[in-house]
C-alpha cells in the first residue's frame, strides 16, 4: 500500500470520526435552539391520559418556547407565531419531506384532495396551528421556513 | 487534457447537476429551500431575494464547471458551499450526507484542474 493511499484512508477515517463526534455532540448541544429540559404545561403538574388538554408553544425570534414538551395522548399542541418571528410552517419529521406520524410525506399529505389522517404538518405558512397527538412517542417538529428552529414533543 | 476526459466530463456533469437542481426547484418550491438557510442569514435580505441570488450563484458555478475551463475556482467554491450547507444543517445529516460525497467530487475535480493547469 503506497503512502498516498494510506494518507487517503487516514483522511477518510479522521473525517468519519469527526462526523461521528459532531453527530454525538449535536444531540447534546443543538446549534441554535437548544431544547429546554422536558417540561409539562403549566396548567397541569402531571399529564393525565385522555384529558385532551391544550398546550401552547410560542414561536418567537429565538425559536420555539418551549422547545421540549411532555404531554399525554389525546392532548393538543397549539403553535402560535409571535410578533417579530420568522414566517412559520409547523411540520413534523425531517425537513423537507416531513414524514408524518402515519408515515406519509409532505408530497402525499399536503397534496390537494388528500383524504388520509390529519398529518403533523401545517402544509402552508400560517400564524397558528394545532395538532392532537393520538400516538405515544417522541415526535420532532421544525419550522419548514427555517429549519434551524426545532423542537420535540414527548407523548406519553 | 485531464479536465476533458470522459470520466472527468461525467464527474463535472454530476457536480453541475447538484448545483442546477436546487435553484430550478426553488422556483417551484421556494419555502423548502429557504428553510435550509441558517437562522442568522434570515433578515439580511428579503428571503426570496436571498434564495434566488444564491440560486444565480449556483447556476453560474454549474455552468462554469460544465464549461471545463479553469474549473479550479468553481469546483473549490462548490466544495466549500456543500460543506457549509452540511455544517449549518447538521441536524439533517441523514438527508445531507450525500453532499459530503458530492463535495469530495468537487475537491477531486479542483485538484485535477490545478494539476492540469500546472502541466500546461
């Protein structure tokens, strides 16, 4: 194996290692909008299954607040665009495909005439968007217009 | 010349495609693409002006690469832009990892072009 090949392999290994470290680090320290510790809505101290509470997440110039939220199945989250914030389009999953809780993508569930379950996707710019979570799990969301702004909702 | 061999033409075409598709698709789906701009860039210019100005730069880079003439500069720019996109959108690495591979193509072409220029 000649020196050039060895250097190339070493370079790839170092690069891959750097990516791994960055990837691990990004989970611990998100770039612009670090999620706050998981909090419950101020209206209830303990989530109660099936109560259908509404929790509000505000979208400001600094991102989503709170960026992490723990709710019960059947609860609704209301996203509200605040003054001075960027345009808002709430969507779940990864940008820009928005794989929804039911597995559909933006091109499917935002298409005209879509008759499936309501997706976790606003499908257009707006000032308010609400979604009722009927499935337990950790559901990430982001602003389709500014992918840096993200958060997570833990449905228990 | 190294830059006009068939393998190099194929690589240049592939790289150019990576810089032609986004600005063209942005004409039909601008919001998806503006979403990739990091937060600090929003507000510097109106978002659509920012998006389409960036698109014009991407088209210029693509056409320059396709021309095959002195492509060290556009290939280097392409690599820098691709790696910056990955760095500023690292949370989407599951989608953007391919940009790293495309950047390596750009770097390879830049190095080949530099070598070709040095050989005269």
